[in-house]
C-alpha cells in the first residue's frame, strides 16, 4: 500500500485502490497518530512517521479522486457492477453467473437492458435441478439492486428482460464534466506496456497496397492504447536481413564500384532489385558471388555492412515519404536487430530438449501444429522462424510487454500461432498473465472483387495510390465549388484531410478480418458511412457556435454555469449517444476491431442530425435573419458532439479541418 501511494504512476487508480487508500487513512486516524501522550517518548519518532504517512496518503487520495472525477465514466461498466452486486446478493451460491448488459435498441425498452436472467435459469436447472422462470429471477435481481446515482427506474419486460432507465441529472452531469475536462480516458488500472508490430515492409522493395492495411490499422491501435493510458512501443519489423542482400550488394559493386566513397545514385530501388534478381536467376557466376556476399555480410565485414546500410537508407527514405503522408510514427527494429540473439534461441530450444534434426535441419514441433518450426537450416543459416522467435522473446523478456499485438495479414496466421505456442511451450510467457495477439486482416480487392492490381497486372504501389487520392479529392472539392470559397491554404488542408482521411476510414470502417473492396468513388462519397460525410458533418457542427458569434471562452463559461436540459427526446438520445464513447473504446481494447469506432462515429453524426433538425440551437427572425435567441444548452450539446468526434478522428488518424 505504501508503494502504491509513494510511487504514483501517471494512470488513474481504480476504485478499489482508492477504497484501499481511504481505509488506510481511517485506520491511521483510529490508531491515534495525530496525537500521542508526551509521556510515551519512545513513540514520538514513530508518531512523526505516521503523521507524514497519513498526510501523504490523504494528498494521494485527493489527487486520485481528482483524476477519477475528470475521467469519462463507462456507463455500461457501472451498470455491470451494479447488476453484478445484485446477482451476487440474490444468488450468493452461484459461481461466475452470466452478466449481460447492453444498450437498448428501442427507447420503449429503456436506455440499457440486463439480460442475465435467462442464463441464470439454465445454470440453476443444470447445477441445482431447480426450475425457476427467468421473470422470477429478474424480479429477485431487481429487488437487490444497490443504491446508485445512475438508475432512475427499472422495469421487467417479456420473459425476464430488465429494462434500465437512466437518471437525466446523472447524464447531464456527465456531459458537463466532459465539456469542462475534455475527453478523458476511463481508468484502466495498472499502466501496462503494449508492443505493437505493424507495417513491416521489406528493404529494397517498394511499399504496395498490401502494406496499407497493416500500417493504418497498427497506427490506429497504437493511438487507442496511448489514449487509454498504456505505455506503447510501436515497432516496424523491417525485412532488412537475409540472402537477398547478397545479390543486391553484388549488383551494387558492379554498377557503382566506388560506392564506398561516392554515394550511389539509386533512384529506383525497385528496378535495381529486379535487375539483381534477373542476374541472380540467369548468371551462375553472379549467383556464386551473391552467396559469398551474404557470408561476408553476416560476418560483419565493414565494406559489406556499408553496402547494406546504403541500400537500407534508400528504402528508408522512400518509406518515410509514405509515413509522412499518413502521419505514421514507428521505431525501426528490423530482422537484423535480432540476428545476434538467434544462436542463443537455438541453444535454448536444444538445452530444453525441443529440437529434432531432419536432413541436417534443426526443427521444433509444437503440440497442436502439424508443421514444425525450422530454427536452423542444414547450411547453418537461420530462418524467419528463428528471427520471429528471437523477436518474441526480446519483446516479452527484455521489453517486458504485458500486451503484444502483431498486425499482420491473415495468411501468416498459422505461422504466428505456432511461434506464439512455441514461446509458451518454452516458458517465455503465461497466456493468463500476458496477452499475445495476432490482429489479422484480409486482403484489399479491386472493384472486380479480385486482388487489387494495376491494369498491367502489377501490384499497386502505395505512393501512386496516395497521389491518386490527392488528385481525386481535389477534383471532388472543385466539383463542389469549394475552390471558390476557400483560400488556397484552406483548400490544400481540405484536400489532404479528405484524401488521406478517406483512404484510412475506408479501411478501418470494415471489419479487419474480412477482405474489402478499394473504391475511390465510394470512399469520396459524402453520403453514408464515409470519412467525407463525417468530416463535412464535423465542420458543420463546429460552425454552429461560430456563426452565432459564440467563441470558445463563452462556451467554457456556459459549461461551468449551464445545466444541460435533456427534455426533448432528441436531446436525450444525443446525450446518451455521446456518453457511450468510453464503452466503445473498451470494447475495441478487448477485441481490437476498430470498425466499431467508425460505426459509432457514424451513429453519433446521424443522431446529431436528428437532434439539429428537431431542436433549434439558434433562433432567428424569419424576415431579417437576425439572431433572436441562443439556446446555450443545445450549443453545449453541439460542442460535446464535436469534442467526441475530434477524439474519435484522432484515434483513427484522421485530421479534420475547420472549413471545408
């Protein structure tokens, strides 16, 4: 407990930890540390320590309560705690009873529903042979609901659904807190370390459309975990080591013999790679020299290390152009980083008796997987299996990752699951303690529903795709005559926002497990669930207060003083929708499916449109157009909507603009 108080971490403490601190303060007060008889000389030093400790704990508690007060409340989690306590009180003998709380689909069924009664009926029948109706169970649960600040009333409907109606003053208070404190993440408990492996292109090859999904999905996952208060390490596992570098270095020596003193002007690395590959496949002498180059590179010969670094640098510059466009941040840690660790990996598996020899190869069979891992080739070389095992161990044992996420295409699923299982088998991690996940994704398809390629059948270069997106976004803006009302600077900002925002959103709005069809026409459509629609909706919402001459300072003052009235059904619907943001984020932290956030933002935008169409925010004189009345509580609802949308965009890596 002292460690907890004496070394406060940057995250918000949980309710249980705050209760512990409170209990300790009460215990110290009861112990009498605030005043000890002068005759008890021996206790004076101890009393001083206890006073210091009490003051420290009280200060720590105040800080944690302040942080917790600013955090957004996950209403679903609150209701789960309430119903969990009610079920425990009603059925204390039940172990792990089902706890099902979901938002209601229709207003007539309240705001949330608890649907646990049906599951409990089945458990009672199986374990205790008691036949009890779900409705009877629902009534018993309802009678045991503890006192709380969020439930107005409950109703039992149908066979045993418990409909929950929230208190309006509770929702209003949470909205006011959001407006005053901004979008603060809900408390997540202990600050965990998350390592995310994403993007991972190969040196000497251009990034193509296949790298798009890993890069976009991985970046967004990192942003989400960072917002939630985790310590995130973003790793780019570049393909920067291996036999292909032998042919590249041999070709470099032939084409630019003075490469050690004059930097070689390799303009098109893709063409350079193809030339070296053609020679490798057709020239026997070149092939032999390429193998010799690999040996010299792996033995760290300075000249060959220099050649390798030159080739890597050319690739890095090309990759960085794409990362700059898409606002991607990564730490490079390619296969070469783990090269020195690989011999120890082989030895560790040998020492623990997991290695078998097959035709000179060293292989490892993992229970449940038919294909073994090859950790050493017959010529003594290492494989992708070896480097992936070395990377896994380093991330778990050196980086001390609590959560490890690989954003890699579905085609690598069996390979990664085998590597993870091998790490578990050898004792590097316990899946009950450490989460190791493969965030798999499908392929990008063309509009013909086949793998996305150019007309000539080549893979689509990612840089070409981004440039085409910029061109099409500008065409769309000009079609809408935005070039006539925006300054050149505003038009450029809108172009990049729409182009890259639409490409990202088109990917993230689809379930990552499925393939998706890449279509510029669909993603640039300003109707439906697209970034173009959401970005335009956001700029409209932000403009409402501005056009009523209400600035940020006035909105902040109103947030402190105004009570948000939620009497109109559309105000109530919008208020509840805004406050669902924390539970949406928690769901994604659990299942890593980012399309849930996109669906939520679209729902929020359409719910706002319903509200705006039915509730006047600014009332004007019909003849003169002069503002007659400003309904400030409704402008605050506009501001709360925009605040949530802005944070949602930030997590998705989309940059909105003030004018579009």
